[in-house]
């Protein structure tokens, strides 16, 4: 791959600087969205999915 041109390096620097400036606002937006989702979905009946065990797992050996 060819090395980036000076113009490409300049644009990369601008984009990275823009992302560094906007990152805290995006973090706040994500945190607020997470809180809002938790408030709206107050259903406490969720249970994690049951993962099927292997035949040689300790839990299977105790059941047998």
C-alpha cells in the first residue's frame, strides 16, 4: 500500500480531531439513551438464555 499523501494526512488529522472533540458528547448521548432504555423497559422478568452444556460438563455428571 502506498503511503498517504499530505492531503490525505491532513484530512485524517481533521477527522481525528473532530472525533476527539465530539467524543464526550457522544458518550453522554449513549449514557442517556441507556438510562432511558432502562426506564422504559422496566420489565424485570428477563432471564439470561440457558446455554446448552456439553456432555462432559460437571453439571451433567452430577445429574446422571
